[in-house]
């Protein structure tokens, strides 16, 4: 009502810590060949637009106004980063070559990919289960250049993974909220355990 008054301030720090805990506990480790995770090196490259602009929420009425938004690049500032693709997952041959060269320079390549906003929303049925062709090509090129490639997947539902046999690790984080970057870092480094379960068959 119009005369409603709030006498307490919201504890945004407490809320953020809860968001971090939820993101960590909701993550699902889909593949961990040769125990690539947790990482045992800091000689890492981050690849993919979504490493810098993590898709942390759904589209449409599920939009929220985060008190802060933390991406993986924010918590790994000294790590080489190559965006490779744009917001929709489009790539160029030059960008793919740059990503492959960066992957080859490091011990481990972390590729952040998933479903762009346009792929899933309310009042919209997905027409297929595929990632964007650019994301698939980005992952394939990184994995070809570096056998120690780990993929972080962002999105609200199942996805086809044609490159599954080519990468060492796959970490599904869903839509992990405003603490996405912190949670991803904690999960990659073993500070947190990915204990989530899938709600659907992949």
C-alpha cells in the first residue's frame, strides 16, 4: 500500500553471500576426466564472451536488479582472456584462431559458453537443443589446441554437447545469479564442491 513504511535496511552483503552459496551448491559437474578439476595450476586462459558477461538470469519476467554482478574475469584479473564470440555467440575465423592460439599457450583452457538470452524466454519455445554454432566451434577449436579444456555451461535447460568427448571437464552452472563469477572460481579451484543434480535427462 502507499503508506507502507520500511524500518530496516536490507543486508545486501548477507544476501550476496546467500546467492554465492546457492550458485555453488546448484552447480553440476557433468564430466571430470583425469580429475582436471579442481585446477592444480594458475596457468589458465579464459575464453568466451560469457566469461566477462556471465548469463546469470533468465529472460522476461525473471529479470532481477542485482545489487552487484560478478563475472569470472572480475575474480581472475591477472588471467589472459579472449572473448572470441559476441553476445549472440557469433564468431569469425580470426577470433577462433586467436582463441586457439591463446589456448595453446596455457596449461588449461576454460571456455565459458551456453544459451544466449535470445535462445530461451517466457512465451517462447526453444526450436532445438543446440548451442549456437559459434559456441560449438569455439569449444572445438580450444579443445583441439589444448587437451586440458574445461567448459562452463550457462543456461536454463538441456543442451546438445557434440564436443563432449573432446574436453576434459564440463561444469553446468545453469543461471547462477549475481555471484556467478565468484561461484565459478570457487568451483574451479576446489573451494566449493559442485553438488547439484540435474532436473532433467541430458
